[in-house]
C-alpha cells in the first residue's frame, strides 16, 4: 500500500475523535492512475452519520456564541496550515483523485483561499435597523446561524469543494457534518486534522466517510437537528436530495451539473481564445462542472479554431500526477472512462470527425486521450451531455442570435465563456446567456471572492463571496418601540 504524504486519519472524524465504523466496515481508496490501493478507510453507517449530527448539535450553541473574530481566526490559522502543507496536500490529491500535480497545487491554493476569505467575512454578518414608514417603531433585523449543516461534496475537487462550504458555515457560526465522495475521502480527513490543529473545537467539524451514501445522507437529512443541506454534484442526485430535504423543509444550496458553452466570435483574438479554451476545457482534465462543454465558433474561423485547438490538445502529455512532465491525469474511475468513450463513439458514428484523440489511452489506469471533434450534428447527444472528460466538440454558428440560441438550448445554466473584441457584444451576450457565471475573454472564472452558482437545473444559491456567507445565515425580524 502506498505511503501517504500526510499523517491522515483513516476513520471518520466525529466529535473531535477518529471513529471506526460502528459495524467495523471498511473500503479501499484507489489511485486512478495505477488502480493500486492507497488506503483502507472506515465505511461509516447510518448510526455513524447520526452520531456526527449529534456531535455537531452538541457543539452548535457554543460555536454560535463564539466571537466572530475568534471564529475567523480558526479559519485563518487553517489557511496558514494549508499553505505550510501545500506540497503534501497536493500529493495526497494526486494520489486519490489522479489530477496532474500542477492542477493539484492550484487546487490547494484555491481551497485555502476560501478559508482566508471567510476568515475576513466572519466579522461581516451585518443586520440592520430602519424606522418603520409610519414612524411609530423600529424594524430590527438580525442575522443568525442557520444551524447544523450537512455538506455533501464530490470527488473532482476534494479540497476546494470542502473548504468552499466549511469556510462560510463556520464563519456564520454553524457546525458541520462533511460527507466527502467515497473516491476521495483522504483530503477531507486531512482537512479535519488541520482544522483541529488550528483550534476548531470538538464537534464543530465532523467528517463522515462512507460508501453507503444514499442511506446515511437520507438519515441525516431527516434528522430534525439538521437545518441546512449544501450539495455539489450531479443534477440527478441533487433532485433526489431536494425531494428528501422537503420533508424537513431544509434550507438548501445546490451546485449541480453544467453544459458550459464556449462562444468564440470571428473578431476575437484567436491566440487568447485558444489559451482560454485550454484552461476552460482542460482544468482538472475536463472533470469540472464549469468546464467548457461545447465550443460554439463563428463559421468563418471555425476550421482554424478547430485545427489550432486540436494541435494544442494533441501536445498534452498523459501520465500519473506524480510525474512532473504530465499535463493530464486519468479520469476518476473505469465507469467515467467508459462513459466518455461511449459518448465519443456515438458522436463519431453519427458523423463527427475526430481531429485528435478519440479513445482511451493504451496504458494502465483510466486515461482518455485529449480529443477534439468537428462536424457534429446540432442534435448530437454529446452536445446535450455534461462530458466530464477531455473532449472538446466544435460547432459552427453564423451570427450572434444563433450563438445565443444554441448556447441557451440546454436545461443547465452554470457557466459560459465569450470571446470577442467588441465589448458591447460581450456584455450583450453575457446578459442574454441563461447561466449564473460568464467569463468574458478569460477561461478561468473561479474566485473565492466571487458568487459561484448556476440557474435552471444547475442549482440554487451561491458559494463564495459575501453571498456564500449569507447561505448559512437566517434573518430574524424584531419589532421595537422606543
């Protein structure tokens, strides 16, 4: 078994202690680049999940009463510890997630910034006071922590998706139960250790690791001590969780699937557009909810764009993240590799042209060659599906109206990208796109200081920025006469 780069607990972290599964169950964590087992961890049960809720509930009143500055200092110290252990955390992410080391280092920096940002936001839970219109009384509004919060995170950004939720929850005065993805539990457990070292009291941060997600999450959702659900993952699972959360009328934040259009107009700087495309498509090997999923390119430059993008994609080097020369790591598991292959095969069978890639790589692990497809039929399944892999389909359009119509022809609305030299057009198209976030002449839009989230079936609420703090606060109105 591979030696881990950090001293990481392999049991759930509940009430400030490492806790094996009540029934003794365990599961293996696998390196997707080699399929080797890297750790065996506790496989938490429903009983363990409810114990985590109980621990969070027991700590809730004291944490809510803790001075905002003190709560912020815990987050600030954790930020510093993440920076101190930057290399080890990146190595851990590479091992369990498979992404390139450059991507992993970028994720650690991004993840740590959520703790720094929300350490500063902790002191900004402002309420307000106004005079009633008739002048007879005052209207006082208070912002108070929503309560015990259940955080369910995916495997693609095992550090950042956790800190993006833990940071605002703790800043607001909430205690949390984090349920990370079974594919990548080690990073979450490492964060629990660092937060404890930074001074988080027992029970404030609990981490439940389990493969029995459906039953454990359902039991926690239906526990009346839980008052908030924050989920990042697929739209299908998000819909199921929203139905379950309705039983307890939980406050919900949902960051769900995407189908991001990358729109390139003929007047764009093509060098910048290609650079932006590589970032928007290939960050984390394409396994990102805000990845560019469809490349909509004005017809008179579509062939040149496709050719140049294919040249850049073909030059990427596949390999395990531990190899500093590797640009692209494996997909998360065999099922993901097979899903991407099926989509590409179906598209090619329907007439799409492969400019580069197009099949799994001939090597150990779950690698897929960076792929560019052209000449797709607008009704192609690939264009309607979140690919979650290193595949870039290019479709031509003739004018601005067609570009907007095609971009919006999806039930999803998370992120979009627009490249043009015309500022008026850029803003006009950005306003017309049915998405929560738009990158104008840039392929990287993630920022802890910005509100992150989507519309339509891409989710509810926002993470990051001041909006992210508000997701864990409720408003109380007090009528006052004096």
